C-alpha cells in the first residue's frame, strides 16, 4: 500500500499568488509528498500526493478560484483498477 494515496492536482487562479509561500505552507501544514507548486502571481499549478486531498482543496480555495481539479486514487491504479 502507498504511504500517500491520492494524487491531487489543481490550478489556483487569483491575484498576488506566491508559489514559494504556497509551497512552504503546504509542506509545513499537510502530510504528503511529491509537491509541485509552480506558476506566477495569477496562476499556480498544484500537484501533491496526500491522504487528505480535501484539506489541500480547502487551503487552495482560500487563495483564489480553484479549477481543473483532478484527484486520483493511486492505490486503486496500482491494483490495475479504473475510476
């Protein structure tokens, strides 16, 4: 079984976004790995493996509009199952 089950990906659209601050906040406040927080002041792409994707969604929604949300169950994928 994987340590972190859900591959969580989304875009944050807003004003004055800071990829370094977002990266640091996620690392300090959420358990997970494989974090990418890249972009500019108006659009940030998040990629994070976690067991609690709803917490990442809640945090990111506090920063701006979130969209293109994808949450994939990597444990299910590793067993060859779809969905």
